[in-house]
């Protein structure tokens, strides 16, 4: 299983970015997906997760109302739409996947995920 994250970049405060994570190697629809991020000097932290059915999502408090996680199982891709970006959103963003036997299962702990992408840098600065 391989995860390829893309879409990061430099954006001004208040701007938007859309991250993508494409999964290859196995049936994508059986995976719970998540995004984590890590800023310099900080531990990796949970951002958002989505069940393999797409019907259940969960966000960390600091991004609720600004970030939206979605998936297209036909394209083996999960998307993180990030709006109203703030300087504190600056980090390397990692997508992660976990094989799940439950269509609505979600997980926010990084040690629950066995597959990780390479990370994409998001910088929010004026």
C-alpha cells in the first residue's frame, strides 16, 4: 500500500488549500483515512479522520468549521479542503490509512494507522 500526498504550498492567512492523498495497492474503500500534521519542534498531531463509507468524519477542535475532509472511493483519493488558514496551521501534513472492518469506524490516534504518506508542507504566512 502506498500513499501519495500532494497539494501543499505557501498561502497567506485567510487563504485556502486543498490537499489530496491517493492510495494505491489495495481496495481503497476498506480504509479509514486520516490527516495528521507536525510543526517544527512539535509532536505529530491529529487533524481529521473519515470512515471508509465517507459517512463519518471527526476533526480536532482547532480546525472545526475551517477544514473539510472528504473521499472519492472511485478515485482512491481523500481530500482535505482547508479554508481560513492561520499561521498556526503551518506544518507538514501527513495522510494515513488503516484497514477497517467497520464502514463507519474512525480513529484519531496515530498509532492506529499502519500506512503513511510522505508528507506535504503547508506554510501560512504573509
